């Protein structure tokens, strides 16, 4: 089975990260999967943004949690678009044959009820494949499992785990999303964020389940040269 290549925050090698423009391009130009980050506004509306503060990716300043939806929509991404609502992105992605990885950004700011808010919204759309939900926050994934035990949940990690297979099995996770390869080809692992071709070649040799990259077309081309 070939490694699935995910556009990390869309296609940031060419378009503004987490922008509808980038996701639309990826959707129309061969992306196999997309990954994006979700947080809640002050009035509990899910929006798509990686950083907990708006400073780096918009023309504003401050914490996402301190903006109402109306306020955060007044800010602009680098391409001039407003900060996208999750419902807008869902509208772009539904009914398309690609994998979706939604990351809950809850390891620094804990948004009460974010899991149910996102799940309730997702039920209003038709997706070809079940959404893969991931988070660095263990409690968030456990909250997800309580709400829907049948969902697909993967634990994000940025450090070595002594026994990743045990972690996955004991917690009933669908897989693990590490920052580097774990030496166990029997587990489902999708590695982030891989842009180095030489590193990617090593991972492709292990036929890992997935890879997140800022330049998905280049990585798909490289994968197809290795995984015949």
C-alpha cells in the first residue's frame, strides 16, 4: 500500500497556509489528503488556524480565544482572505475523494466543548471518508472517544514514545502521528512535517501509512518513484 500524502495546512509551499485558496487548489490538483487545525472563537465558533495567536498569520494581534467570530473575520490572511470558518472548509471538502485530518489545537488553550461542537458541525456534511481526528492533547482524544467511540482518533507526538504500539492498543487509537519515524512497521503512523526528500525516501521505504508535507505535489512524485 502506498503512503498517503497529506497537504499540511493545504499547500503552503505555494499558497497561504490554512487558506481556502490553498485547500481548493489542493483539492483540484491531485492532493490525496489535507490536514488543518481547528480552534474556537470567544463565542465558540470553530475556525481554521494553526497558532493560538493570530499575530503570525493575519494582520491582527492577540489570542484566538479572545476574538468573537465577527471580530476575527475582520482580520486578513496573507492572501487577503478572512480567517476561514470550519463550516466553509467543510463545504469545500465534502463529497470529494480525499482523506481529511482535522487537528484539535487544544494543547495550550483548552476550548470547553470543542469536540462536540466540531462533531455536530461535521454531521451536517457528506464526506467520502471518515475524518481522521488528531491532537497533541490526550484528554481531547478521550473526550472524542466518549462522544463517538467509532471515530478515527490519532495521537500526535513530538517526542519519542517508548512503546507506541502499546500506547495505540491500550487507548484504542487508530494510529499515531509522530514527528519522526518509529521503528515499528506494524503500527499506523503518519509522520509530520516532511519536506526533506532524503528523509522522505527513508520513510517511504517503510511504507508508512501517511506523511504530512508543505509541498504535496513534489512528495507524491517522489513517493511514486520509490513505491512502485
